[in-house]
C-alpha cells in the first residue's frame, strides 16, 4: 500500500513525505491519537517507505514493499505487549538488534505499538536508546495515551498527531473498503467519533447490542434503585478491555446529552441513530449534573487503566452518577 490509500491524515502524512523527500529523518517518531484512527497503518507505510527502492516511496510494488505488505520484511520489527505490558526483555532484544547493520534495506525500523504499555523498566531502557540512537535505526512509537508516557521519552521523539477523521471520510472508507451500504455507513460513521476502527467494531452485531443495552438502561435509570445500579455495574464486564470499551459508550452518551442540552442539535450527536436517549437524559439532568457524570465515568476509566479493583471502581462510579 501507498500513502495515497490512507484515508485522511493529510498533515502528518505530508510531514513524513517531506522528511523522505529531503532526507531529514528523525531517529524517533511518536504517532498519537485515538484508537482505530490509522496511526499503525501510517507507521507501517512510513516504515516501508524508508526501505522502498523506488524514487516515490512507498511505491507498493517493489520487492521491499511487497515484503512489508506480507509482514516478512527482515528490517521492520514490530514490538507489542506480552499480556498487559511491554517488558524490558523486548527493549533489550531491540537494543541487541541495533548492534548489527540492517539486513536488506537502508534502515531498520522498530514499530512499538501501544508504547504507553511499557512498564517502568522497559521505558527506562528505551530512554537510553533514544538518548544514544544507533545509526540506521528508526523508532516508531504509537499510542492513544501519550500522557501515560514519561516526559523524557516524549521529549526525544518527533510528534505526529492523528486527529479524528471527518464523518465523511469514515463513511467513505466503510463504503469503498467494507462494502457497507451508504445509509448504514453514515450511521456508523456518525457514531464512531472519527475512528474507522470504532466504526468497524460497531458494525459487529454483538457490539451494537452492547451499546444499545447501555443506552436503554440509561433511558430508564432510577437513581433511587441502588440494586439495579449495582446490577448494571456488574454487566459492564470483567476483562479490562471490555470494561473500558463499555465505559467509553457510557461517557459518549452523557456527552451527547450535554451537547443536545446546550445546542438542541441532533446532528452534533455521536450516537445520532439513538437520538431519543441523549434527548431523554438532556431533559432529565442539568448541565452541571451531566458534567459531573462525565467526570465520574472518566475517573473510572482512569482507575481501570491504572489496574484498580474493577468491581469496586464500577460500583463506586454507578453510585456517583446523577
């Protein structure tokens, strides 16, 4: 694939193209933005371009580019979390590989996915590499949580921000690449928050059912019914990732309710296809209470991300909700 096949993100791609054209490549880049927005895809294209054999990289057709597409390029190495964290062993292995010249291409590229998941030991080890970069090696870090990375690492990378995509771009991708009917694509795009990955998740029947279940609960929530609230907390999941996904849905609904209360415009809603729920909440809660609820959900998200007790965190949150 080439840069032209990426939907949106003209600004960061333009910066990368300029760096390639002028041979001014930084030793480390940080690709940051929301989940499912195209950071990893762009990073892989850039890694391919750094080793492409043609004059307008990445060409997508030379032997090197074909190896990138097949995930078989020996000089493009992906590092991901083992379980919950990226551990020091992965960083030490990276440092060992840097001692040798690239095997085929002009540069060896290390793609560290979800770099915020490095534990403290791994982050400290990587810092040493960033302070003394080895020639011919490029580090590409991706994250949706740049604030979770140490400032010492942030300060040694060139930052590329990936903004949420316009709804039209998300819908166009869904129609052109996934063959989703235009009307359904428009609804998914409106509910995606600018993330193609989120739109694809929401297109799965079970994900839509989960979202609708949360929305239906909110439409009939009774603050006086504590047992029902605690039961709802128990339905938010057991695993960290599924809990975070459902809390994002909860936060988005309160956000929609606040937007509708302040503007009265349904077109501004993320869950536009379920307009009746934020409309109901907007009529029932004041702006101050909606802000308080958003803060309560965000507090729970932060606690879960920091590995707090899941049951206690969720039960505390539902008791706080107005």
